[in-house]
C-alpha cells in the first residue's frame, strides 16, 4: 500500500476518534530486552488481547505520571520495517498507526541492546525515517560493562539525533530516568533526521563522475555532483555544455538513478549497515582487552556439544515433561476433588428441582472444574518456557533440534510444543508462540493434538486392563500402552508433510535464529508470563469450554420426563423384583441417557460406526466424550449400567464391558475392538479445550474446524481399519 | 564457496550475493551484506544449521537457505 493512502487513512481516523490517552510504543529487535523493559514500566497493569483478524497477541499497559496517564504498547519484536512475518507486519502497522484498534503512537521508545549495537542500529535507521518522535532506551549496559566496554552516551545521542537513556530493566536501574524522559519527550517531541546518502552503487558512480570532471579541471564536491544529477543548477549546466564528452556518462548515471530511486527511494541495506558500523566505532570504547572466551562460549561448549549437548537437552526435556505429566497430577486431582466436593455439597440443596440440580452440578460445576483442571499444566509449562527462553537456552535447543524437525517442514523451535503435547495439547498449542514463522507455527498447532496426552491415559488403562492384560499378560499390556503413545507421533510426520505441501499457503520463512548470550532468568518476567498465560486461558478458552459442557449436558439430559422415569422403574422392577434402590436408579439413568437426544443420535449413527465394530452404546459414549475424551470412562459406566461413579481402575466396569454382547449374543468387545477404540481415541480430536485453544491461538474457528474434521476422519478410518483386519485375520 | 563448505572455527567474508529473493533480503537485513566478515562458531550435531559470529552477535542459519551466498576464507 502506498504510504500516502496510509497517511490519509490515519488522518481520517484521528479526526473521527476521540483520543484520550497518549500512546507510547515500545519497539525494538527481538532479544533486545523489550519485554523486560515493558514489564518494569507497566508491572501487572497489562492487558493481553489479540489484534483483530490476526494471530498476533496485543500486549498493552498503562504508565502513570503526576499529570496524566499514558498507554504503553509492547510492539512485537522486529528486525526491519520491511516485514516478513505476521508479527512483524502487525508491528509495522502499529508503528505507522494503521493497526486496527490502535492510534498513531505519539512516541516510539526504541529499545536497543548496547551489546549488539550495530544490528540494533539497522532498525533505528528505518525508524528514524518514519517521521516519529523517538527516544532510545539502551539496555544491557551492565553486560557491556562486564565485557570491558562502554558507550559514549553523549556522542551516541548526537549521532542519533534523539535522547538516549541507559537502563537495566530487571533491576529497575535507570527506570526513573526513562519515565522522566518519556514524559519530557511527549511534551517536546524530538524527530531524528539524518542523511544516509543514496544506495552504494549510485554513490560509486557519483564518485567516478567527479573524478572525470576533476581530470578536466573542474573541482566539484560529491554533494555538488549528486545535486547536479538530480537538479542541476544553471552554473552546473553551463559547465556541462562546455564538455560534450561528459554528456553521455551523465545521461547514463541519471537514467540509472531515476530507475533506482523509483523502485526504492531509500538507502539500501549495505549503506545502512555502513552507517551503523560507523556509529558503533564512534561510540564504543573498549576499556579492557576483550576476553578470549566469554561465559557464553564456555557454556555453549557443553550445551551445544554434539554429545553432551544432546544429553543435557534430553535430560532437561525429560524434566519438563515429567513436571507437566507427574508433578501437575496431585494439583489436578486436588482441583477435581474440590469441584466434586462442591458438587456434592450443593447437590442436596437442589434435590427438590432435579433439572436445576443436574444443570448446576453436572453442567456448570462439572464444566468449570473440567476447564480449571488444565491450569496447573499450563502454569508449569509456561514457567519452564519463560525460564528457558529468558536464559537463552531455548534458542540453543532449537539449534540442536532443527535438523531433526526440519526435514518434514517444521523447525527446531517445534520441539517444545510437540513435547508438551504429550502431557497436554493445550499448553503445547499455546507454546507454539515460540515460533515466529506463521506457517511452521500453524503446522505445529495442527499436529500437536496427535501427540498422546495424559487425558488418553484413562481410556488406555481401562481397555488394556479389561482386554489386553488378562489375555496376553503384562508385557503386551505395557507394549500396547507404548504403541498407543507412539502412534500419534508416527502419524504426525506425513500429516505435517502434506500440510506444508498442499494445505498451508504462503512461503516459509528462512530459519534465522539469534543465539543471545546466556543470562539469569528475570523472575518478574517469568511470573508475569505465567500469570497472563493462565488468565488468557481461563478467560477465552474457558468460556467456550464451559458453554460447550453445558450444551453436551443438555443433549444428554433432554428430553426427560417423570412419566418416562416411572415407566423405566416399573418395567425394571417387574423383571428384577429383588432390585435395590441403587440398582433401580442406575437402570433409570441408563434408560434416560439412551432416550436423550445424545442417545437417539448415537443410535441413529450406529451404522456409521458398525464398520469399526462399535455398537450404539460405544457410539454414544464417544459422542458424550466430545468435550473431553477422558469422560468416556464415566460415560461407559452409565451406559453399561454402573452409574457414573467409576474410574479406569474399577473392576466392575472392566467386567461388565467384557460381558456385554451384541443382540445376537456375540461378545461386543474383542481384543481388536478394544484396540480399535484406543486407536480412535489416540487420533481423534475429542477435546473441546484443545479446539477452543486452537480457535484462540489462530484467531479463527476455521482451523479448529479443520483440525476436528481431519482428526475425526483419521480416527474413524483407523478404527475401521483395525476392525477390518480383525475380520480378515481373526475370524 | 558457500556456507556449506565451511568448517568450525573458519573465518570468512561475503563476496557476492546472487539472487534477490525475500530470504536473501532478510539475511542482508540481519547484517549479512556483501563484505561482511564472520566466523563459524559451531555446527549443529546433525551437520546443520551452523552458528556464525557477525557484527558482534551470534546467528544461526541453515546451509540450504544461504545457497545464494558466495563466501571466501579470510585469515583470522
């Protein structure tokens, strides 16, 4: 889009919108310490949302001064104003003031890593041309000092044409200075202006022209020749007319210039870096001779070593995985027990109104509990990610793993999302944020739920315990459990391959990964990351989950009437005169479910699941487990006449599954049926929380629907495949 | 020669960039312009990607994504 129309749009909007706060945008390269600085400026006064229409997260906060309150926005990190990723595109839109929901920033706080000045200055050359008032916050000055270097701040400020404030973000050193500087610069903005000259190739031409003219006895400066090319003065033209042999080279240079200027009126990359190198040379002083081997070098010798590096990596990932898988369990059990207790406490008070009782206890309390149960895993994973990212290890791990994940179209950063998904796909999908390339990120999100999460475990344990272990022994039981965990991983490889070739459009970004020096984690950043990740999950995914839980509850509850219940009771008592009150209640529950919308639906689509060897009871259990696959266990409990107080270890349920029969008397479950059902649950997308998270992370239902469809089809086909094999070989 | 021909510890210089793709543009914006000197710090365990030191920072690149770069050795 041409710059002019953009500017017109901004002006048009500024007129119609009432602007209450001044807006400060914190911009800078990734790894420059931008988020740490933003966190120390705004603390927990932050808002985390989404930019409309894109998957990029919008983080903003408020900064209070004596006189006024300003809004501070944490612009996604970027390397250049010529964006290549979605993150960068949004960042550029925010800076230019055309991003939806933000106005044009009144001040850019440009965060620059003092220890990596040259590269950081490249972005500055572009920002300085954007016409915004700029204030530079120089971070990592403490590290610079440790490395025996220092920066001449006055000189830097003069060369940049704006104020430069050194800060040590996590220690809040220089923070007061920065806040004062922000207030001052909002009051009296400084627009940096500097001359970078034209692209290199043209400057060379100018120099050679000047030399030729000098040989003919005319002494002009480079600037005069440049001007002579663009807008020749009368004096200059008069001189040229005296030397016809200069006409041709001048015309040629002019043509070249117009061509280059029309395609890019600004200086090229090389010229900008020359300027950046010049500035760095001018301001950086080495007080001590640089150390041959820095701490980072020494740590890297171990951590990215071809043998020890991989051992450390596997060890660390094992720790992360175990933490999500095992350490979260007691807390999750606690949450479950807590919500059960609430349910049990509330339940008697509503006994007079059965529909309200069921709605509140099974629908509402069950739904909220079913969502909050994921929170411990999310918090634990994001604790590790924040620490690993903050220390700089995450980049090393991606470096180590890139080759392994790269060949099928992912990249080294995908290992965290995929590994965490073995515990739970929800934090796994949320952590795909560590991948800046949108295409790889989406591919990772779409296959993450194929990894066998802990919620599948109850299903595996129930079926293995009922059908594999009794017949084949502990070894094959263990093997089946392992195979089920491996299945998703194996299936994911061709899926990623197909996604990358056929489905996901757009170009993959080159895998450019900065390996920042190691540093200690900044604990405030870690806590804030956990806090906001948890909050985002509860707020956005949570509402969808609770809503859907209520919907499934309603489908399995209605239609229901007292008359029908009395009828079921009567017919049960006739055939079982000695039935206890509990047995009657269980039978009525079963009949109610069988006649509910969900049960009728299960019966209707039973023919679809027949090729997989499933009857209407298994089908209804699968349908009712749509919100969360682990709920298939209590559902089977209700359907197979045991009430809903069963778990995967309950011997009664195993027995009654093993004894259940088709109408013609064949056993319903064989070992194959059990494997088919396990394979179905290994591959299906029966987890609303995952779908809600995908919706939130990709900002569209489209991908959530796509994921549900492809995984369900895959799961169905695999289950049918297993049953057909059975028909072929086992009978 | 290209980045794929370099070994750990070698120092090099960008001689020429062929092609004008977005990837090349981004690599240049990361500081890898013609004339830039760098040192190969490390090669990942499985042979790719490689880590280089340039302009005072460390960058990791995939060999096949830098095919359009021509480099030469420099005595360090």
